[in-house]
């Protein structure tokens, strides 16, 4: 489990990359990936969380995100979440969606 300002990342396997400053800013999660940030929950097969860039990318067959308040569901082969403007980019022929 990885806890950050971006939320919580859980998976069967999580590996971090050590940066030059000794910190860990990027994580790779594999198998039964679950991300929670208070506004939404998302599941998939693989995720990369980049704390420095304020985003995480989730892939799956399909990757699924649920906006908890609105109960809206987004599905796609790959979902990229941007914390700075609360935006989700959906790939596999889908449009860019923004949760209000």
C-alpha cells in the first residue's frame, strides 16, 4: 500500500523507483490494483503513480473508475488521472472526461 496526497494505491505487488534525492516519487503496481482518493475509486491490472507529476495511469481489461458522489462509471483500456485539475483521460477510443 502507498499513501500520498493523491490517495491510496493498493495491489498485490508495488515497486518504487528511488530518485537522485533518495526519495521515491514513482510507483508501479501490478495485479488487483485499486486506487482511492476520496472522490473516486478505480481498479485495474497495472498502475503507475507519479507523485511528482501529480498523476497516475491505470490500465486493465478494462480499467474502471467510479466517481463516488455522482456514481458515474468510466471504463477504458487506460485511464490517466490528473490531480491538478481533477481530469481523467480515457484511452481506447474514448473522449477526455472531467469530473466536476
